C-alpha cells in the first residue's frame, strides 16, 4: 500500500493545481473543523513514530508542548544529511504541498503559529521548488492570518542550511536557525520546553510531517492497522550499495528484509550478501546471517543490535572489505564532528587513525582492543549522538568481522577484493603510492599506482 508515494511521479504534482485536483489540503480543512486536541488524538492513535532516526512517537512529542497563549514554534528538519538517506529529497521535489499541508495540520494540533522548514544547503533545487509551493499555498489562503476562515493563523519560513552534518541534530539545527554556529545543546531542557528562540518547539522530520495528511484522511486508528503493533504505518526506505535497483521504496513496517532486497533486484549477479547497515551510516552493521531473518521495523532491528534509523539501507556484498568500509565511515565522522565535546573531537580522530593504520597493514593486535576501548569512552559521553554514531559502527564491525581486521594486522596485504572499494584518494585524502602499496598488497609502488587506476569508486 502506497501512501506517501501514491502516484508520486504524476506530472505537475509539485504544483498547487494538480495537488488540489487529487484532494490536496482537504485533510487541512477537515483538521481545522476539529479542535486541536482532537487532531492530536488522531496522531496519538496512529502510533506514528518519528521517521528521522530516533523513532519517538509524534503524538507524544506534541503533547509535551505547554498549553496557553505564548510563542511556540514548529521546525521541520529537512537537513537529511545521514549518509545513505535520500527519501526526503524525493518528497520535497515531487510533492512539496503534501509536506506543507502536514506542517500546517501539525501546527494546529500543537496550537503553533510560527513554523520553519530547515533544508540542507545542498538541496538547492528542492529548496527552489519548496519556495514556489509555499508562495502558492500562501496566495491560496492556506498560510497566513485566519487560514480558510478559521481561528488559526500561521506563518511558514524556508531556511537554507550551509551543509553541516551536525545540523541534522535537532538542537544543532536550532542554533543554526538562530544564526549561530550549529552546535548541539545540552539537554534538558528539551526543545518542547525551551527550543527555538527559547520558546517551546516541536521538531519533526520531513517524512513524519508528510504523513500527517494521510493520518487525518484515514483516521488514526485505521492508519495504525498498517505495519506492526509497535511500528505502525508505512516507511520510506532508501536502499543503496550493492543492489541492482537502488532507490526509494515505500513498504509497510514489518516487511521482511528479504522481500525488500528482492524489490531492489538483489545483489549483483555472481555475488552473495555479506552485510547490511539498516538505518544509515551511524547504525551498527549486521551480517547477512542476521539480516536475512529480520523484518524492517524499529523493535526487530533494535533487538538484533542495530537501528532502523532514517531507513537508509546500505547493502554490501562479498566483494567489500569491511575494514576499508569502516575507514571511509570513520573519516566522515571525524570530519563532521563539531569539536564541542572532547571525547568526540579527539576520539573520532583516534578511531580514524587506528583504522587507517590497520587498513595500511601497519596495525598491531592490541589496536583491536584499543578501538573498542576508545569507542567505549566516546559512546554515551557526548552532548549529541554524533559520538555514538562514530563509535557504534566501529564496535559492530569488529564484533561481526573481526577476522578481516586480524588478517590485515602486520601482514601488509589485505584481501584481494579490497581494491573494489576505490582508489587510495577515494579512501582518504593524501594517500601516497607507498601507502597504497601496503593497502593493496602490491609488490612496488609502481604496481600499486597502476592497479589503483583500474579500481572502481563506490
């Protein structure tokens, strides 16, 4: 059953004319005929959990907002910077009015008059589409004073970010929105009590808010019949990596992973599934033996030791070196750390350098225990979850693929398939042919240079 992706490729769907012809903004009209607490009840009954990564129940989050006449804010998190995730981009590009309608309904449920849409800077094309859609909605009376003749007045401002991964964290996003450096804040107080401009703030992801019109149209209880008891509804999944048909798929939560892999065409011919990162690069990797028995829902994946997260499923076949894959991830998190917390600022650099040493055949056996030790001293000891995002993949890779680390230690000769991950420059900046000699097990630097020209970037 498709809800968010129902006829998503219909020409002109990004315009108000086509969206209204398909029944667009009827859910908003229906919601405005209800009291805010009645709209909230529908969201609570739906059981919808946040689709941005944390999986917190949307209705419960709105209920945390204080009541009364005060400045309250709604912020749509459209930063979508988790590696492997590209589902929100498709919603904003092809059906922006569905997102806008969801924002307006949620603002009524929370009695909020000021709303913001924070979009990552790299999504310039999608931001232009949203700007045009917001203008259309404003001209049609869906945004502004006493919209559609109701008592609800609401503004909507689109804010373009500047390309920082850390601004996907909700409080880092709030600081950026206020014009400051995007540093995460200490919690408590939580945004529902003190958020944007020190006012109570509701923060939700694009996919979460875009689902709200369907919940109002169907009714919360009927929506909850989709999916599983604790993971209701459908979920957009971005599947990439070693699959024959990468892309975005809408599936009911609780769908077996094997079914999802079939939808994506399976792994390349002649290859076998090796590992899967089920919820974006910050989620712990799981081997094929575990993933093949899992369903795609929050609880099943958490029980297996990982996270559904943003729904970014990164598939790796048996041609992948897990050590070199971890090297790429570790470099990313070292680069994106805001530097505010010492365990993250220093620890992410240590993790990267130790993984690099092992990947180059210069590691020591004690490095494996040291990687776990450093990860333990990062995880749970930082203001935001970026430290956890850097530490959890390290621990999971070692837990499930320790033999690959051991195989590279002191031998200066990685598995023959490691070259597929990419050239030396694609693994990390500034690697010399000499270092590549160790990395790829070549006899000379000249051999390594020649071999690297033939490798394929991931």
